[in-house]
């Protein structure tokens, strides 16, 4: 249910220079989603009455992503006045004039923060009737974070940024995570009083805490149990660490839902993947995008699936697949490459060193070995012989091969598209099929084999081959005598 007394402001205006990237920091990827996508998903779970995103650096790219993910979000452009205080000031200016609820402030580069933690923060804030409630954490290494300074009674007194902290303040291990809940009325009043007389020359949102305390307002801080929940991503090292943490969370969630993960350290699962009960993931498995693996399937080892669908009971080993559908109880691999548009039917097989593209292989049909199948439709219960190639491209256009049901093709065939092999047909080994094959027919190339007797002795005299060829002839002559 929508909480009409709750607004969320997402801060996404920063440049993120430490990422050393042409891509905006909040658009870097983690578990198949951008950083900002994780934050927006968490904000959306709170069902706020208002969602506002403050943007600036690479504005158009960031806005396009936000608008795609959250079409109802209000976009606010930060002006030339730097600092989080100014960003929030502009954000609350976009709220209706009569709005008197709470405002949650989150950062677009903190992807691990979950909705459960934010709900706990909001409940604590409302329960204490506080003007502001901060989400804090106790860290062994607090470098880079603002420190929470508490009074003698343990109450929050102020927040000091690292650049402005004294030596004693730098020893404080409780940090400000940059996540807050404010009552909007006192926030509006105090933001107007915040200046930029600090080491960074910015309008700090953290200064509001001291101003609120000076008025006698209640300000509290709620430490999170796991400090990594509030970790920001500012460079590639932190991005990798956040990816690892996120993957641990995702893997554990699926394990508790009935998925067997043999080696969590080498198994990577994106946030939008869906897994059924009794799925088994073997070491070296990567499941990306919107991949769906249904009940009882086994994936891996050493397999990467991107936006694929795997049916119940299927087995996929040492395979790279993208935008492919694998049917119930089907078998894929090892060493198979499934390109977009591959469909493998129930009980079907795509075997060792097989590449497929834009092809539909019917129920019970098999492509077991060393083949390329592109732009092809195969019916049911057919077997494609080892080394078969569908020659689908003539240098100008791509054409389709159609193989019927109950077909048996010989080894080392080439099907030159467009061509159709009818139901129940056979093709001989080494056949190049350039014309349609009627149902029930056997297609063979008619050139007869020629054996040139004595060629080795005549043309390779004195070689080991010539000696070997001569020996059986002598032995046979001796036996006859």
C-alpha cells in the first residue's frame, strides 16, 4: 500500500571521478543491474507517495535509466551549488507545498542497502518522533566517511566530515552512512540556514544535524548490524567488493529456497535470475540477466547462461548460451555454444562442440557432435550426424534449412540452404545436400569412389608407406604359393 506520508529522494548527481570511466558511476553494473537500479528497486519496495531523483553529471544517460525503471519518478536537476545539502534542498522543493510527511534520503551509489533495513529505520524514526534519524555503522576502517559525534549522554550531537575532522574525531568508528529520514518541515527550515564554509566548499546535508540539535529537536542514529550494507561504491575496487557481497546475499537466498550450490565462491547469480526448487548449480556457473532455471535442472560446471530459459530436469554442462530456450529433460554440452534464437525441445540434445543460432530443434531430436546449425528448423526425433553444417549464408542473404521428423543424416553432411529434408529421410555420409530431399528418400552424392591401384608404389617409392603397402602383397603371394 502506498505510504502517502513518505517521500524518497535519491541522490544521483555525483560525477564519480574515482571510477575513471566515461560511464556515470551510478550506471556501472552489479549483479546484472546498474547501481541506481538496485537503489530504485529498494526505494520502490517502500511504496512511497513521492519518489524524486536529483541528477547532474551525464544527466541524460542517468535520466533515461531512471525513467525506464521508475516512470513515475520526478527528476530534479542540481544547479551549480555543490553538495548533498543543496541536492536535498532542490529535491524537497519538488514536493507538493502541503506535504508534511517524512523524507528518506538515499544515495544512488549504495546498492547493498535493502528495504528491510530502511523500514526499520523509518519505524525507529517515527517511534521516537524524531526530527531526523540517521543510519550509521561501526567500521574498523572509517576512512572516507563522516563521523557521528555523540554527546556525553550518548545522543547524536553532530556529524563531521573527514576533511573537517580533528584527530580525536578521526578516531571515531561510528560513521554516517549518508542515509537519513527527516520530518520535512524542520528539514526545510534548517536547509535554508546551511552554508558552505568548510574544506570542500559544499553545502553539506550533515550540517542539518547540528542545526536541529541546536533547536532542541530529537536526532537519533540507528547502527546497522552489517556495515557492508551501507558501503558506497566510489571506485572499481569497491565495485568488485560490492559485487561479491551482493552475490553472497543472492546465493544464500536461493540456497534457503531449495537450490543446491556446490561452490558459492565460484557461482555468480544476477539479481533478476529465477531458480526452481532442487536446481543444482555446479562450480564455475554464471547465471545472468533474466535467466530462468526450472525445477530439478542441473547447470554446470563452467557454464554461462545469459537471458536463457531452462526447463525442468534439463542438464547444461560446460556451455555458453544467450537468449536460448532449453526444454524439459533436454541435455546440452559439454562445450556447446548456443547463440540467440536457439530452441531445444523436450528430451532434445545439443552435444559436444556444437554451435547453434536462430534454430529450433524439436522434441527428442539430437545434434550430438561437432556441428554448426544456423537458421534451421528440425522436427521431432531426428538425429543430425556428426560434423553436419547448415550452410545458411551465401554472402548476401541468410536462408533457412528445414529438417523433418525422424530424419537420420549421415556424418559430415553439408545442407546448403534453402533446402528441405522431408520426414523420415536419410542422407549418406559426406553428402552435400543442395536439393530438397523427399520424405523417406535416401540422399547421396552420386560420384563413385575410384581406387588407383599401385599409386603409392609408383609415386612414393622408397617411403615407409610404399614399404607397408608392398608387405601385404608379398605375404599374400607367399601364402598362395
